[in-house]
């Protein structure tokens, strides 16, 4: 079960807005063994494991991912989230 505190949601929304205003999109953070990914992020994982400061430490924090890299992490396509689908309206 995933959950996110409203303060974290607020912080990430501010980050999203600031980066989009500055560079047009939020970049994917890539996988732990991939140094960079130029694709725009489509998903925020609230409890991603990422390399910490100093190299070897692992930290758990929110991270932005493109669809391809989140698919790799999940082992499946992330798909369309039900609430988003409802906001955008059914395609059929
Ligand atoms: Zn990526």
C-alpha cells in the first residue's frame, strides 16, 4: 500500500512547477546504475531506493521516472492510474 503525506505532496508539486518553469520538464532520474536519462519524467515514486551521498549508501526518497525506467523497476508497464483516467475521461 502506498501513501504520501500532504507536505511531501506539496513539496513535490512545488519542485515540479519550479523545474517545469525553468527547463520545461522534470527529468527522469534514471536507474541506480544509469547516470543520466534525458527523458521527461512521467511518474513520481514516493519511496524509491536511490544511491545516497558518498556512493555506497542507499536512501529511500521520492524520485522522478520516465515510463521506460519505471517499467524496468516495476517489471511491468506502470499503466494508466484509475483517477488520472477518470480526470482525462475514457478513451473509448
Ligand atoms: Zn528514464
